[in-house]
């Protein structure tokens, strides 16, 4: 490499040389983060059909992309943690020996970029130069990846300047290769700061700054360095006097994480002057601040959201975010006005349209037009409720951590843990029940601790151990809660109205954190007295809310058996403290 490169970091240059020798691209292009270069790449992608330019009057700066039909989602079965010792990856993760994995994938990468351009993307997770920031370089042969990374991360030469001569960057290599699903691999080498992804073009597998770096690699780094990388939204609630309290919350998929992050307050709060601000909808990095509190940043720069179901009622802020400078993936193309559509957007599917596969599509035949996992990649700065702390390098102080799951009967609407250790236990037993929307039996409990089951870059028991250690290190820790918006009646209908009304529960959580309200002690933790929940203007009877807060000892004892099974699956690194919590819970339930 010549001296005209935007960096003289020999670790970076030697690594790129090595990867280029293996993949053999026709040329190498450094991505500088400028709009001029990005525009040239958009034009090129449109000329090859990789992108379709949408109506620039109605959707300025917006484009449509279609993935290969066999490449539409994250593939957990093809995602690996490659540590030298198998036990360090843990029983929950897929594992391959690193030497074997490098050898196997090197054959798939061999000549994979022949005739193509290798794009070099220097990017930062977090504000460049901040205490939170971590730097990566992704090599890819996909313009789609480049343009998405420009939205989702902070890209440019200032990243290389901040990195300087440091060898400590995350090395990411991606090649579409043959898009062969039998040879699709998303592999993480946490001990080597390396991610290799091959034979996929779908965002969750190839935008290596997202789940791969910001959760799997970062969770490993966080344990080593004394901080936390979590699958959490961050929101701020502004009180009428201008004070803002911040909450981070972890939910498994299909539990309304983005909707909560962009919550619109109910009228009773809006009239009083309350506001809600979005800091992040998916990932939080948390560190102990100089004041002894836990501070969080969203290390991303954009949103990679699920399109179906996003509409003016469910999430008007998310919908507004997609109106400009957005890349849509696998949605319906409306040929009459060159815009996009998806199920749940409105009740007016286009008459002249192509479905997500690019085929002529007519909604009256009963088929889905958009893929259920179709996406929008949108800049955070488009979001009407974006917090003014979004670009603050210090992040925001967290008052409460909230865990949640989808439980029809077991978990009450909200409960508070009794301590950080007990809160870690509450996070470790998080679960959701399958719905009719998923294949297989309805009501099956899936354990998803801290909503991190697919994303922990090392053994799950060690991860819980790190939570417990952090609790000992934080002088003023957040209080930990659990919520469940999904209790159902005898007809299977949701009892709690959800959406913006969830703010009523968040307000009780903040009141508890400030010691403003008492709570009722139960075997699982503290639940509200109904009188302390704001129910004015809500079409739910007080007696019904009482039922939503009920703790059924028999159901919980059944759950204890399931928790023991899950802990056994995680293995012998489950901390003794969590077994202590489990045994104490069982005793309190009256076994």
C-alpha cells in the first residue's frame, strides 16, 4: 500500500494487504464519509440494479434494495463464537475452533472479490474521540453494506485519526461470495478482535458494526474492561420542570422495543408538559461515571427497524424517521408513484406493485407483499423525538433498568427487584411465550436472558457473573424492574392497552426510584398499589389492574422448574448467587 493512504497505521495496512491477497479484489476504495463519495456510490448501485431510486419528491434521498430470496434474516444456526477453549464460548453459543474456522472460511474467501471493488470502511461505534468510542474497519464487496454503514455508524477519516497507530481496532471482513446458504458463516473471534462474514448480503449478518461488534464483540470487551454492552433501548422522560430521567430497557423480539423507545405520552401527561426523548432503540453501552452512577450511550448512528406493522398509530415517530435519506429492504415497490408499502402501513395496498422478490404483486391474492423481516435503515437525526443528548460523548445517567417479556399469565404488569443481585436474577430468567405468528406450538416459553441470548460473545454464566461484578462496582446503581404488557384474558385478548399507555408504568418506576411511593412486597419482588398508578383517562377498571398485578404462586412454581432446566443448559458457570436467588424464590413461593 502506498503512502497516500488516509492512515499510516501499519496494523491496519498490513491487515488490509493480507485480506486483499486472499479475496483478490480488482481495486480497493477507501470510504471517507463524504456525501460526494456516497452519492457516487448510490449512482453506481442504481446503474447495476443493487438499488432502486425512489420518488425523490415524496421520499427524498430514499432507495429500495432487495436481498437474495435465501438471505432475508439473521441466521443463528450459522453464527459462531470462535474461542480457543470451547467452554469459553459457552453452551448457548455455536462454537468452532478458531484455527479450523479460519482455514474453512479462507477457502470460501479465496478469490471471492475477483472483478469487484473492496470497500474499506473505517467506522466508530460511539462518538469519535469519546471515552465510550470503539473503532472498527469493515472490508466489504457490497455498496449496500457501505451505504447502510454510513447511516448506522460514524464513518470517515476522523476515525483513522482517532485510532492513530493503535492496533486495537475491530477487524471485519465481509464478502457476498456466492450467497450460498449452505456455506453462510457469521463468525466472531473475540480473542482476536475479528469478525468474518461470508455468503450473506442481509443487514443483520453483514453490517458488522451492529450485533456482531456492538453486542457480541463488545460484550466480551466490556467484561474484560469493566463496562457493559447490552441489547437495550434508552429513553428519557422529561418532567414539566425540565428535569429528564433516563431508562434503559431490554426486551426480546416482538415485545415492542422500538415503540417504547419512541413512545408518545398519553394525553394526561402531554397536557401537563411531559415529553419522551429517544436516545437509542436497540443497543446501549454502559459505564460507571465519575459521579458513581451508570451512564449509557447508544453506540449506533441510525435505526435498522422492522417495517411491517410500523404505521401512524403504532409508531408515528419511526414512520416519520423513514421519510427521507432511508434505505428500504425487501418491502413492496409501488410502481405508480415509485414509493414503498408494507403490511400494516395502511389499508390501501398499491394496485400496481412489485413484492419483495421483485415479482408483480396483487394484495387480493392473499400473499404478503413485504417480507415479514423487511427493514428500513434511517438516520437517527431524522427522528422527531431524538434526544439532544444523542451526540453527547458523556452519554446519559440511567435511573432504572427495565426487563420485559411476553407472558400471558405468569409475570405481573410490573414488579421491582429487591437488589442488584436479585435484579440480575430477574434478567437471567427473562422469557417470552411464542405466539400464533410463529411456527410451532403457541405459549411455549423461550428463555432470553437480558434479551441477549443470541448476542453474548462468551459463556452466558460468565456474562451473568459480570453483571454481578458490575453491581459491586457501581456506587449508585440503577434500580431494576420487570414489565409485562402482554397479560391476556380468557379469550386470549391483551388486557393492558400498551403503546403510549406504557408510560403510566414507567412513571411508577421512576417514582419508586425516587422513593415517592410505597409498594407491596410479594414473593417475586415489589408490585404497585393500584392507587399509585395513574389510571385517569384509561379504559381499564381498577379491579382489572389489580388482577394484572397479581402473583400466582402455582404458576411461578411451575416457572421455577423451567428456570432450573435452563440454568442446567447454561452449565456449570452459572453463578452460585443466582442459584441462591432461585432457591430463595422457591421458598418464598411456599414450596
